[in-house]
C-alpha cells in the first residue's frame, strides 16, 4: 500500500527480485567467493582430468616406487609407482560425484516426503516424523557404513548409502519450512481462489522454501564428500585401482614413516574441497536468509 | 514434571519401533539368499540350514520381524558368524574402550570449544573472533582420519613422543593408556570442539545482549564477572544440551579414529564385521548405537527441563 502511495521511484535494491538481492549480498562475502572459486576449480579438475593429469592414474611403475616429490612427479609416487598428482586429479571425480549425487538423492527423497508431511499433516505427518526420528537416531556414518555393507562395497552403493542416510535432514527441514509457509496470507489466498492442494504445494509453497534447501544442500555436499572419503578409507567406497582420495589415504597410512607425501596431498584435497563448500554454504546462508546471521 | 517425564518416555517408543524395523530391514538389502550369505564363504549346508531355521527364513516377513524383536528384547542380538560368540557379549567387550575414547574426546572438545566460543563472542569482530571462526571452519572441514595420520607422522614418526597405535587398559597401566589415547581423543574431539565453539558463540552473543547483563554491567561489575558469572551460566545450558547430542558424531568419528590408531573398540568391531560379512554384528552395533543416542537425547531433554524453571512451570 505504502509503495503505491509513494511518489518516489523504487530504489534498485527494492526493485530487484529476492534472488538478485541475495546474489548481491553473496558478492560482498569474500569467504563465499573464494569458496565458490575453489569449488569451480575442482569441477574443472574433474571435467578435464584426462587433459590435466600428467600421467595415467592407474599405470604402475616398478622403477618408481615411493619416490619423493620431484620434477618428474610433483606429488611423488605411491607404493606401486603410480603418480600421486594424477591420482589426486582423477580422485576429484569420485569425490565430487559422490557429493553431488548423494545430495541429489537426499533432495529427491527428502523434499517430496517433507512436503507431504507438512502439507498433509495428521497421521501421514506423524508416521513420517517418527520414521525420520528413527533414521536420525542412527549416527550418519554408522548408518551409511551399515547400508554400504549390506548393499556391497562400490562407489554407486556408497553414494546411495550416503544419500539415504542424509535424507532425514531434508525431510525435517522441508517439513518445518512448509509449516511456516502454510500460515502465510498468500497460501490462504491461493486456497481461497480454489487452487488444488498439489498446485498450491508445487507452485506456491515449494518456490518459497527453496532458499534454505539450497543452503542445506551446499553444506550437505561438504558432509557427503567427507562421508565418501570415509567410506573409501574404510574400503566401502570406490574400489581399487580406481583413484579416490579416501582409499589413497587408507594405503598411505601404512607407509607414513617412509612416504609421508602419499598422505599429505589426498588429505589436503579433501580439506580444500570440504572447506570451500562450507565457506560457500555459510555465505549462501547469510545471503539467502539474513535473519540467521 | 511427572507428566512431562511420562510423555517424553512414551514418545521414544515409536522411535524405537521404527529403529528396530530399519535395522531388521537392512537384512532384506542382502542380494540373494540371506542364509547363504550369512553362512560366509564356505556356505556349509549345515550352517545354511541352521541359519535358515534360526532366522525363520521360511516364515513370512512380519513373523520374522516379530521373532527378531522378541530375541532382541531378551538380549539376544544373534551370534557372530565368525567367532560364534553372542553379539551382545562382543559389543559389551568392546564398548568400554570406545566409551573411554569418547569421554576423553568430549573433555578435550569442552576444554577447547567453550573458551574459544566465549572469547569469540566477547571480542566480536576482533582478530580473536576471526581466529576462533577460522578454527571452527578448520575443525568442520578436516577429515579426522587425515588429521590422525598427520599426528602420527608428527608425534610418533618424527618426534617419537607417542605410540602410533595400540591400546593398553587403564587398569593395567594408566600412563601407557593415556599416552595411547591422547592423540585419538584429540583427533575425535577436534570436530566436536568446532561445533561447541559455534554453539557457545551464538548462545553467548544472545545472552550478552540481554537486559540482565546490561544491568550487571550498569551495577559496575567487572567485565570478567559479567561474562563468566552472569552470562556464561545461562548460556551453558543450551550448550551442554546441544553438546550431548554430538554423541552421534563421536561414535561415527570413533569408527574412523579407531581404524587409524588400531584401537580395539566398538568402531573397529563394526568395520571388521563388515569385511568378515558378519552382518548380525553390524546390525547389533547399529542397534546399540541408536539406542544409546535415543537414551542420551532423552537425558539431555530431561536435564534441560530440570534446569529451566520456565519450562517446569
């Protein structure tokens, strides 16, 4: 009403949509920008691994076993003479894929279930909430280990295990957001003009709960990358000889006294990728939901 | 108080029922005949027939679940295919080692996380705040198994101060026990310290902005007294409650930490069982972990209720 009565032209900030305002806020956060840039760098590493990696990541060389970093092997070689740099570059694929696919699984399962719980309420909500509580009672990694153990060790099963284990967080978040939105006037108005429930859920509720879901998804990718590395470290993720940062660390721990470089680089790669997603997630939270700052 | 207690106790019943269904359901994920898979590599026909009868595999699914739950309620979590020992006995044998590791890790997390959070909140926007936030980001982003390997490299390989692996019971030699546990406990406590720091910072910021703290300052009390006596006391309640819920992180982390430092605890048990295809042990470990988590969650809720007079009224 006041905007209608105002004779002043609207300011650019007020004129821009919420996403554009969030993008502007995000650009002001240096940590988030650095995090985003490093994530993009890792995506480029994963996409262009065949061209970036100096050598074949699974080619063994018995003449170059456990060689310290040198001009020929910048990150050194491992216990069967494979180039550590090439394996770290190719390992980016497993980690990023696991991070993105697991969170996609969690979103694909968690958002519709959370929407159903929040929107339908009653018995459906009660049932979904109790099942979610049961999943949340099992520590994330222990549930993922159990699922990966029963499904069999492989990268695909690790991604399914991580995705399913992280689903309850998205169910809870979606449900809570839906319950907040359902009391808003615009939802009441949409109901009053005769929109069917499914249309209200998809056209009016879902777009309004996207921001917290994007934030949670970014932070969940960081957890999923650590979880994949953990499962691979335990031998339940990517299987040898395919390169994965977690399995590289598992081998490296046996040679820590005479080839420490084997442990340094894959660990540093996990740390850098997870830190970047965390920085980006924190920045997105501040940009998309300033109330939580 | 009694009403709340009964209501809260009853609320965990459906959760426990669904947890049991979830864990029983894990068995259904096994591809093929569970009896053959559970019998191990040899697939001895006698063992397969024994398992088929014991697990009631010829019965319908709901009946099998009822048999399984019946067994669990009587303390029968099955037998280890590998060692033929009861699963509950195996878990009871390994649990104290992990409990010691978790308690030491939690003590380290409290010692680092709470002071870091206080310093960060009191010096909001200063270099201290910046440093504490960096520490939290570091703690949340470092995989603990990598930190463990790096610490072994520094303190065991390079300096030779601490043993790289192994476990000595505290009842045999307390000094040797602490020397073996200090690195794993630090590695495990590091991530929790980061979470506690963030909780402490936000709880302290909220309390420091409240009216009664302003009154305490207006009375002329020293800043130290305002922060430590007036603000921290009220901020601690949510911190401890939220901290107690980090048990899940502790147990998940223990799996990896015990693997790195070769500690014969609960976490190593689940990993060894996975590779020995000892599925009953895997199920048992998940069940015990989930039950412990639910119990601790309940205790944390009750503690919060007990210390918060507004909730009691």
